[in-house]
């Protein structure tokens, strides 16, 4: 049986650290794709365009289709919609159709904005205020697709992973 669990949240909330820990303890995971695409497209601003979002969506769809058993995802196809909503980019019907056809597990783990660990870098270009807006948009998008959001506690990575495993 294929199970697809999403770890989502705004920028710099510890998602990738959680995914790395899951990998260390033997769970198959799909890593974040947007950082690589930001490098390839040489994006220098937090504002992205439709071409960027479409490329990220397609790679996340490829990850979805590649699952063969239980997998954890550092973001999902739905995350792109949240970013598009924040930037007022129209969402194509094809993306909505794909999201209805390709469902993840109903429980989605969301990492809240966490100012103490927040930092920008060459691929994480959003301000903390933008990260909060993205977090709100993520909540709205996932809830609109009837996913149950489970907030990940603000604690160390090992405890966060234990919490997630206790919920599935």
C-alpha cells in the first residue's frame, strides 16, 4: 500500500531537517525541489512567476507518481498553489484537476512559522513577514482540499519526527 505523508509549512520552518532525519532513520523521502529550480532559473527575488511554479508543480507530480510504499514529502503539489495565491498568479484548471486525481494521505503535517530558526539564504528569499503570509495561504489551500492539518510542535528535530510518527 502506498502512503504519501506531506511535511509542509512556510519557508525556514524546519521541514528539510525533518525530512533529513526521516532519511537517517530509514524512511524513504522526497526532498524539496524548488531550491534547485531557483538556482537553475537564477531567481534573485521572492516573487516567482508562473513558469517557476509550473516547473515546481511538475517535479512534485513526478515525485508523487514515483512513490512505491510509505514516503514522506518535503512539500507537495498543493504548496505551489499557496505560493501562487500569495502572488496573485492565476491557478490553471489542469493543476486543480491533477490535485483532485492525486490525493496524499488525509493527515498533513504543517510546521508553523518559527522566527527563532528563520533565516534567508541564496534560495530562501522571502522575508519573515512573507513566510507568515505563505503559512496562512498553505493552511487555506490544504483545508480547501479537505486535508487535516496537524501542527508540528516547536521542538528539536528528533522530537518533531517522533510526534509525526505517533500520528500516523
